[in-house]
C-alpha cells in the first residue's frame, strides 16, 4: 500500500514539474501504460476510439516522448535515414523537401547521407551507418540506375522506400509517370502536325532518361515514324545549348522534345542565336515544369511532375510500412502536360 501511495505521489510530482510520463497519460485516459506506449509507437492493435482518447490525453498533458529511451526499448528511433547521391538538381531537392516536411509533421527527424561515389559498397556503407543510429526507416533517393540495382542487396529487416527506381524490385518505388509524360509530349507535337520529333535526352545511366526515351520512341513507332538519332545531355542548360546548335543546323528539324526544362533553356537560346524563331520555325517542349519555365522566352510548354508530392507520398508509404510491418506496392504519380507558347503548328 505504501509503495502504491509513493508511486502515485511520484506521478503527481512529475506532472506538476511539467514533465508528464506515460503513467500520467495512462491515468488521464483511463487505459494501461502499455496501451499508451502502443499509441505512441503507432501500433495498429489499438482500437480507434481508444487511440483517440490517448491522443487527446497526450495533447492535454503536453507529453513529450523520450526518443532516446524509445530507441533503447524498440530498437528504432524517431529518425528517418535518407541516402542520396546528388540533391543539387531541382527535382531531388524538391522531393527531399516534401519528405522532410511530412516527416516533421509526423514527429520524425531526417538524417541525410550524401554519397560521394555510386557503387554497391558506398550504398551498403551508408545503410550500415544509418542502422547504427537505429533509424526507423530508410529512403533511397535513387534516380541513377547504378543505385537502383543495389536494392537487391539491401537488408529486409527495416522498412525501405525509394524515390525513383525500377518497378518490381524488392524495394517499393514512388515515382512519376515519366514514360506516359514523354508520350504526351511527343503526341502533342505530332498532333500539331510535325512530321517527326527529335529528342535531347538526359544523361545515360539515369532512370528518368530511360523512361522518357521509352515514351518518346514508343509514340513515334505507334505513329509509324522512325525515331531520329538521340542526343544525350547532362541535365544542364549548357549541354542543351551545345546539342541544339548541332541539331538545328538541319532545316528539317521542326520539333524538339527536351529531357528536362534546364536543357530546354539552352535549346531555346541556341535557336534564338541561330536566327530561327520559336515556335514559328521550331517547337520546343521540356519536362518537369520548373518554377521558372513559365518565364522563359517564350514560356515553355512542358510536362509537370510534382516533386514535393513524390517526397510526401514516400514518407506516407514508409510510415505505413513501419506501422504494419508489411510489404508495400509501388506508387506512380500522374504527370500533366502544360501547354504554353513554345509549341505551335509547323509553318506551311
């Protein structure tokens, strides 16, 4: 009896100090401390009405979980590990921002490891370092085909989701419908009356490059048109500019589908310098719909993919896997063709 009285007294003193614990929350909600722990750890075994009562008690008491203690008990922290190679480009950076915001809204922190090289050993070393920190889950930002192939060698005892990657791998992938978007871009130019569509592609070894080439080529083949030779850039405006100078020397070129908006900016500059007009003599269409694309000269027709949504969907999928401890299916987000002033019917 004295022990129970002392324990109740300790609970009251903890609460009065502004640092309520799980026992305080349990008493306030009228449940066991085990139930409170399950709610905090997002355990699916708690009934919805009980979960709502515990969440209300947590909020009313201002309970703050001890993440270090939780990691010791569960083997998992409130940290999400992210492995990526290059987030300097707009797409990966915007996707990472969407992921970080969603993680923060749900009480998670994000720890990013940037790889210096792209090989299996580098990926496995990054995974090992993050597992030492007891991360609750892993995200691979993997637009590179080399990194995606490393999925087959990742551990299966921790939830992992990839932003970009190949469908059907052991790791669920969240990606945009890039192949369908490239097909829309190519079909748009053909529907305007262009007899063929030339493609300035992204760098080799990139999943996005492969997907966009596939959509472009399949659309031309379906129309009975032989695909012209590819040009490979590096996603930069400079590479688009250099490749376009060679391409537009051919007067039969009237339509160019560019692998991303940054290269499209270089293409527009090269066309302007040549004395030819966009879209009167050459139509240009990009991919991504960067925030600046509407302010190009002329405003760029492009395919919009929602990078921030990619990050949000990835975090939602990962949280579901952490909660259910079950595999998840790939997620493909739709894209949208945005028609502006850089495309038109060919002259004559």
